């Protein structure tokens, strides 16, 4: 039984997977990051609701990013702590692959997450026999009219919170593109990566895939 955790966005989600069958899932989404307050509670409630003990877990799988620094740190530290305490392996899958691809029929799919300012974290996927496969590397893309220029005449599905930035920074979106802004990465979609378990991570040294360096912003709060 695998416990899956995905916290790279404002969607804080977990799921129990038994092989390729999802046993249960739970998620909470808010305008602010609730992960630090709610993640451990969600895990406890989900296991108790389905009479699954921590000792029954055979591994933890976490969405490794990219995404929110805060969300990723909380999700990965939780996963590592459980793996260390229980003596079970840690696995990771790309956050940009934790979307619902089941109804995608276009030859290409692009998953996008907000990377602040005019950028998105993006992964292009190509539809092949048996499902979707990555087509190139994960990138931080500055949104302009030339973004993904080679695909602007292709039928493409674009999904994720970063879709909103296309409308902000592109003067014209290709007619062949289908936009799905109301899509979040979620632990309940991790099963599509778990038909063969990935190589286990080193629990002590594993870090999230941030892609970009952290930049601290000056607080706007007035304390005096």
C-alpha cells in the first residue's frame, strides 16, 4: 500500500494506492497554503477512515516539483519523516505529470504551473500508444506570443493553473489549443506513473526539484 502526497500547489492532496488501484483520496484547496496545518491531519483521517495502519504502508510517493517552495518543502519533509520512522522506501514522481490525462485526445498536452511574474513551469507531453510520454525537459517558460511556437499549428491541450497567464501575456491564443485552467496536480493521478515503481530515492539526501532558485520578497506588513 502506497501513500501518495502532492503539495506543490495550493491543492493539498493525498491518496492510497494498492498497486494500480486507488483505494481512497482526500484533498483540500485554499487561497492560502494550508499544507502545514492540514497535511498530517488529512493523512491520519484518511488512514483511520479506511482502517489502514501506518505499518501497512510499503512506501511513500511524493510529487517532487516544480511548484511552490513552501508546498514542496512541507510535502517532501512529511514524506521523508514517515519513510525514516517506518523504515520504508521513498519514491517521487514529477508534479507536472500528476494531472488527469484520461480524456486527453490531442497529440500534445502541456501542463503548466504558476512560476510568478510572467513565467510558468511547463512540461510538454506527446500522446503515444499506451499514453502520454514527456517530450523534452521541464522548463520555466516566459509567456509571450512565441511560447511553444513549434506547436502553434498543432492540436494541443494545455492544463493547470498557469493557463491563466496565457490570456494575460499572449495577444492571440492559437485556435487549435484547448485550455483547461481548472486543473490541479493531485495525488489521485499518481497511479499512472506507478505501474512500475520508480527507483527509490535516498531518504536522507532527497530534495524537491525547485527548478528555480528561491527569491525572498520583502514583507509588506508594517510592524511599527
